[in-house]
């Protein structure tokens, strides 16, 4: 299975909750914010790898840095995300060192492993709070849009307009980073063969296959 197919499977298995799912399925073609170029610079890729490692560290299995998610993430941001989310991501990454200094008095790459874990925990909670508020606002916007469409009898385009509304409402930087770190890792060769169990040519379906606690999930 190539990586594009793997990404499609991840998007479908999560129920379309990955930001940019529609673009994953359509082939990932987007207009690009000019500032995206900074994500492809060596320092940015290194920082993304280290942030990814704090989210998904190496244990008995490889971590995010082993899968080089730092090179995967910029491509996905460039090709599969709306301009508002591209901007949110670039701006968020640019704030990492300032936030790190605010919390710990030093840049992110200067933090110890434990400090990095604590730092991403802080960002994770901020992202959850932000996404909850975003979700509530979108519910209100959806109600208003529904009223407008009912009045105009514009039923056919409701989903299309809601998708566009969601696409143009920015997500939190860390929410995007966490999703792409996990997606990048579990669709990489090392993630699918070292962290998951992988059978290149699967056999027949067995609905009663025994499961032992602690076994890795299967790569799809």
C-alpha cells in the first residue's frame, strides 16, 4: 500500500475527523500561502520532528522522529489545508520558542525531555479548549445558515456551504500538529511495520482470530 492510500484509509477510519479529509480523498490540491515555504527549511523540519517526538516519543517502538514527520507535515499543510489553517499553522510554529520561554525560560530545543512533555501537555489543553469553542461557534453558524437556506429554499448546497464554512474557520495550531504527527507516523513505512503489525498480502477474514492483551493493532 502506498502512502496516499494509507492516508485515505486513516481519514476514513477516523470518520473524516482529520482536518483536510476531503482533500486527502480528492488528491490534495490547494492554493498556497506564500509563508508556507518556511516550513520546508531545515530548522523548521528539525523543530517539527522534535515537537512530534514529544507527542509520540520512541519507547519499545519507534517514535515520530524516526518516521521523519517533520518532512511529512509541511507537504500536507501546503497541499491539503485551507489558507486560514496554513496561516494558523505557520503562525503557531513561529510562536513555539516564545511560548517555551514564557513557560520554562528557554527555547523549546533547549528543554529537557520531561519539560518538552509538560510543554506539549499545556498546548494540548489549550488546543482542546480552543476546539471546543470552535465547535460551539460552528453549531451556531450552522443554525443561522440553515435558517437562511430554508428561507431561500437552497437545500442542495447546505452541506457544501457548511464544509466551506468549516474549512475557512481556523483550527488551533497544536490540534493540526498532533493530527499530522499521528497521521504521518502511522502511514509511514516504519510506523506500519514497526509499531503496527503488517501483512503485505493478507489472508482470509477470520472473525474469531484470538487477541492477546498488549498486541499491536494491524496496519490497514
